[in-house]
């Protein structure tokens, strides 16, 4: 079954495909066959899953002759960091509307936003008011003679979904070349764009793979409803022959550590474990929590022993430095510090 994604405008931001690698030590420990898709390997501004979406979103913006990109995210947002970087490659003016969630110090993603010379506006309004704020900023830009293009948080739109529809084709091609048939794909989910693309892609391609989203903060119902709406818009936009049913949308919200932006000792311990065993860095807000969920789902038997699992590393490595105080608090023992003295 062919996905109708080839005739949509697209810019090139990263070299694809990103690699898939086997994780031998954790496979043995967990009793599964574990692989990782390295979307943190992308060369644009320290990489991450949002770059795939931005290739199509900026392509759409340029086709419409827009010169200004307006988007939104938390102070620590991976999406706004990559948006700012992508705009600089294509001579677009980035305006980042940042909500007051996360450390206020200028480091990590926020530092990179500043280095990319993005126009930054910090707002403290309820999430329900964000669309209104974006529209107001767009009208201000129009009054200045600019032509703005609004990208919703996380790039979660029917255009942004194209990024992981395309990634679905890429993943299945790579796995076929590796002679590997996975049972599950596990990844961090929040705004819903990545999971929508993967669910639609894997179903339309008749893969038989279950896509499991581990929420980074929002409730299961909120994320699931976001995915349903995005899927409906995307199916209509792309004229896809297959729709998502409720059983296709699987979200777990037990691993949020209490909410978006909250870091606990448990997630830091997971980060240390994966770094020590496989030399792979996870971040404390997204991939760390998602991997914690993966391990617990294996322990509970939701992911059966002997299963073949692909974990998607969605990036977010600058967050290690943005949340370094939490990592020091929970991840470094006094004895470790004495060794460094």
C-alpha cells in the first residue's frame, strides 16, 4: 500500500535515514531483542524528531511565500530550538512563543534559541489561550508587512504528520534490510504528531507493529484525543485508505514523574543505566521517561519476553544541561564527587 507523501513540498534539513542499532546488553538484561532508532543523530542543532516534521512544515511555508515562522513551546522546548535553526537555513524569521515552564536560566535549549538569534516572547497564559496569542503575533507581523506561518506546538499538524509517515517507510525498509521484524515501537509522546505519523504509517503499510506512546506529561486521554484529531485531519488531507481506530492509539501516562518538566530520581537512574550499559544518552523529560516506561512494560509482561522492540530516540540532548541541577541532585553520589576532587 503506497502512502501519498511524495508530492508534498519539503525542504532538506537532515541526512536520512538515521541508523538503527542493536542494544545487546539491555537486550540480555530485559529479556527482549531491543533496537534503537537514532533520531538524535541528526546534524541540525543537536538533532531530534521535530526536524522530520519541520522539513514538511517549512516546505509548506515556503510554497505559500511566507517569510516569518511563529511557533510555541516551553522554555526548554526541543521543537522551538530546531525551528529556530531550520529558519536560519532558509532565511526565515523565527518568532518563538515560550510558555513559562522549565528552568529560567539561559542554558540548554533556551541558550541555543538565543544563539540562533530567534525573536523570543515569554508568556504566562493558560494553554487554552495559546492559539489566541499566536494569532495576535501573526497579525502584528502582518501589520509590519511580513507574511507569517504558524506552526503549532511540537509541529503537530496534518502537515507535520508527514514527517513520521515518511519515517515509517524508512523504518520498515531498514528493518527489512536487517532481516528484523519488530513487534513494538516505543517512543515519547506529548503533542501527538510523532505518534500519529507512526500509527498511520504502520497501519497503512500493514506492518502489524504496535506503536506504544509513553507520555512526557499530559494525561492518556488528552494525548489520545490529540492523536485522534490529528489522524482524522491527516487522513482527509492525504486521502489515506486506512483510518485509526481506538485500539490503534496506545498511550501510557504512568511514567510522567508527576507532569511535564518534572524530573525525579527514577528517571535519572534510568538515564545513568542506559549510558553506563550502552553509551547512549537520554534526556530527563522525554526519552528518559519513555525508556523507563519501556522497561516497566517489559517487567509487567505488557511487552512480552522475547519480543523484538524498536525504541525511537527522539532527541532532546540539550535538556541534559538545562536540567543539570536535577541530574546532579539525583544522579551523582557524594562518593562520585569525592573521586573528582
